[in-house]
C-alpha cells in the first residue's frame, strides 16, 4: 500500500518518493514473506499496526504500538525485525456476500454520553457494535447497559478505545466474560470494526470472535 500527504503541486510533494519506495518494497524478496505493508515517509509499516497520527504532515503514519517494520535507505529496504509467519490460505471468504459485509457501527464514549446511537444501531438491525471507550475501553454507564443487552440479542459487541496507543485488554477493568464482550486487544476502533465485520460472516460466538481478535 502507498499514499501521499501532499498534492503534486505542493512544495516538497511526497508522492513520487513514496511510490518509488513502494516499488522497491514490492520487488524485494523479503517483502513476500511479510504481511500487508505500507510505504510512507521512507518507512515500511505493517498494515495491522499502522495508525494515522496527524492530519497533514508527511510523517502522519506510524506504528505506534509495534514500531516500523523497517526503513528505506539509498534505494534498499532495511528491516528491523524478522518476518512473522503469514497465513497461506484465505482466512475469510467474502466472495459470496455480494460485497455486503455485516453492518457494524462505532459508538463513542464520553462524559454524559447518550445511548441513542447504540440504540439506533440495534433498532436498524446492525449485527455488531464497536464501543470506542475511554482509557482501557471503559464505557459510560448508559451505553454499557444498552450494549450488555445487545449481546443478549445476539449482537457482537467489541470494546475498543479512543486512546491512540496501548491495548484494550480482556477482563481487566470490565468483566468481558460475564457480559459477553470482546476486547479489541491491539486494534483501534476502526480496525476492530473491519475485523468484526469479517468475523460475523462466519460466527457469532463472542468467545470464538475473541480468539480471532487475539490472533489477528
């Protein structure tokens, strides 16, 4: 994957160099042993770990929890760690879904937050809800009660966080096992939404969904 932060008409446009670096990565034999990679700002970042940390700067993309996979110097990739084993076969088959993944929404928590967004998702038949919580995925009490009831209705609920770094850990400050919640672990709320959509194409058991979040 490759992108740009500045248009071609801007001073210091980053597009040509990013594209050049992407070609270098794509033609590197070591890259084929790795997962999806992003080429931005002379960095090589895994798709799983990358987070956009700035709205405008060319160094906007970072792997805040894990660090970059490597860097590009003088037209060559320099990796910082060994390649991790990757799946040889497709994990999720969405070819029969007619491009329609299960509907999953994101609910934000804050002081005196309304539960109306969560109730609206439930009313409109959403199959999953991501809670973007405070700190370690904590929820405002009104939202907590609605999402606890949602689990009883068979809706997948994942606790993620608004915080840009760190993990949302299972059974830490919230008893996930008791309420049937899934902890997002290292994934932020946006990535948790994508994984929950994919998971719901196969299963609805929160324990099995948690296993997916632990692995992927």
